[in-house]
C-alpha cells in the first residue's frame, strides 16, 4: 500500500564521541503537514535537521523521502531531491545582494566559460522577484547588500530562497530565534503563506517559542522523542500543557482547546 508520508525518519541514532545527540529517533511527515519539532537547547533538534539536510550522516537508522530510501552524503544531494534548509545562521553572504544570494551556487549563465562565465543578470532578477512575491516578501532594492537589510528581511530572503528551490520540503532551524517581536510575526506570516501554497515545512523551535499554526508537535529531549502531539483544526496546545507534560511519566498527548 502506498504511504501518505513524504518523509519517514526511522530509528535515527547519532553520537559525537561519548555524547548522545540522537538515539532511536523516529519522525513521520504526511503530505501537506506543517510540523513543529520542539525542544530545549541540546535536545537534538539541529542535529536531526542536519541529518535530514545531508550535512551530517547518522550512525544508524533510515530516511525514506518521497517513497524512496535515501542516504544523503551532502546537502547538495538533499537539495537535488527537493529538500531545502534555512539554518539558524541563514547561510547568506552579507556582502552580496538579494539576487546573488538567492542564486548562490545556482547562477544562470548566458555563456558558460567556467570562472569566466557571463551571467544572465536580467533573468536571475526576474526569477528572484517571482520567488520573493510568492512568499509575500517585499524588498524594494534587490541590489542592496544583505548586511543592510533588517533581521526579518534577511530571514525572508533565506526562506524565499528555500521555498523557491525546495520543491517538496523545507527545514527551518529556529528561524525566529534572533528576531524581535514584529519581525517574528512577519516571518510567521511568511510560513503561513507557505502552508497555503502547499509547501511542507518542518520547523525546529525552542520550547519557549510559539507553537501555533502547526498540524503536529513532536518534542525530543536529550535525543529521545518522548511526546508527540496531534493537532487538528480549531485545536491547539497551550505552552503550560507542554511544560506540564514534558516528561514521559506524565499522561501527555491529550489536546487542550483554547
């Protein structure tokens, strides 16, 4: 029978020397879902994201993406499969403009001559505008260096780049951790628009951050998945409920209606 899951992470384990980053972690994402992976510092959220993105290889376990078993040996392999990642540090070149950052490593050439290639700036600018508009991001001057943009605008560029190239799944590693209240709201609006556009997202957030607008919440602690909350339309889980049910001996997993 054909699976409804776009991503299946099964029994992933990763050790760094004597440190257990992940142990026997499993996570399944269905088509059309937005997942919040919630945990404190050191819970293994970023390690799991890096494994799914191909930046780190697990010690054991399997990844099935879009119905096929995958072994990503590099981020490029994950990208070619349709997985894009927005890292905490955004991975943007601060001295380059918006267009150059969106097409970094994917430049469109008029004539390809290796290091002497002639770039098609007009085509890249047009496509970059389309990517930004698709995610609701407005930046008047696309030639301004990334370093001169606000934190929310920089985050928006990183998300627009991921949404433009990530045809199947976007991994967001604490995308609002370093943003203010207003900029966080703006990024959340962008993520909601991605959901309306049918783009699947897995967002890693700290346990103190907002957890609304997600269909599922999974909570790892010290590398172990201990709680998995299923949220339906009109249902959410309060932060207090999450903290009260943080440990496995509690009766977690029940929904609270707000």
